[in-house]
C-alpha cells in the first residue's frame, strides 16, 4: 500500500528549493503561504520536507514566486526514461475515452481488430499475452 503521508528525499529537495527561491525573492514564509492558500505551519513543513506538497500547491508556489516550476526539481536525478509516450491526436484520445464505455466485449474486440487492420499493423495483442 502506498502511504501518501510518507515523505521522501525528493520532498526534502523540493522543500529546500522552495525555501531557497522564496528567500532569494524576498518573500516571507507567511506571505507565500497566504498566496498559496495554506497555513504558515503547513508551508514550514513543506519547506522542511516533512510534508509532501501537492502538484496544485507547487504550481501556486511557482506563480507566487514568479519562477518556473522546473526550479523546484533542481538537484533531483529523475533517471533515464523507461517509457516514452507518443503524442496522441484529439481523435485518438476521443476513441480511447469512449472505447471502455462500449458494453460488449465482442464489439470492443471487433473495433480493436478493425483499427489494427486499418493501421496495417496487424491484429492487436492483448496485454495479457
């Protein structure tokens, strides 16, 4: 089970980067907390790495400090990407969004086969194979 209350080294680095940028910008901890919509004590815990900051709050911090969100990731080695997802067209996203809503497994299989044939990629293989 993933415990979202547990912080990690990444949280400590992000918190440290928030503090560094905040202090460089001359913004008080209270002022930043108010701009983000969290309490001063919550902001302190985020900066200390004792509390994980949400993506939405991190975005709000970047806006309040007038910096790029990329600044918060400095010092974190993300490692090599293991899966690079291709860009998807709006039509492909629409098909994907509606595909699982088709109640009949036979119809879903037929559509998957049709798409594979039209793409000249042959039959689709299931993830279980």
